[in-house]
């Protein structure tokens, strides 16, 4: 009986590790219209490399939390206009949920979220990286080298 429980735990861990390998391969949509053209969107990305963990958990009222990667969604597509980005920030000691408001999101632009520490808590700010044709992030694949994944507009 004990071996069945051990086998079930090993199978669950293997499945979770396999699913986490596929999480984050494409930016999640921060809006409801799945047929909206990508050319009329912008990307919001967590800055890398960073000593802090950044996860984008929502855009306005749309959840972008993925259970397969523990809520560490590294990038999302958003529509032009004012966008409220919900974040989960952490390091080995602290956890902070925060919101960043980007007032004038422009199509084709990339907005990078930078995480810092002000001595008491983790903070987040954004930087407009400008208009781009595509953007590449590097997904960790322990124990392998990071995999470069590109999203285009």
C-alpha cells in the first residue's frame, strides 16, 4: 500500500514538472477577446535577470495567473490605453502583492516591470522600452540552459 502512495506522489511531481516546462511559452492575454490582432497589442514583461521573482497575476479584471508555474507569469499581452497590472513580487524572505498602472499603453510597445527593494518592502516600477517588432525572454529550464522564447507583434 505504501508503494502505491509513493508512486502516486512521483507521478504527480513528474506531471507538474512537465507542465511547468510548457508554462510561459507565449504571453498570456490580458483581455477577453481571443481574436484581437496581436499587432494592436503591447507586451508587459517582468525584467530579467533579477534577484527578485516577478509574476503578473492580472490585468484590470482579467486573471493571468498560471497554476503550472506557481503564479510567475513572466509576460502578458495588453490592449492600448490605461492598464492596471497586478503583480506578485518575492525574494527568499518577502512577498508583496502590488499594482502598477500604465496610463498610456501604445500598440507595439514593450513595458518592462522592474522590481526593487526600498529597505522595507519590494517595489515595482515600469519602463517603456519603445516600439519593437518582437521581444525575447529567457525561460529557465533547470538543469539546462535558459530557453529563448520570442513573441512578435
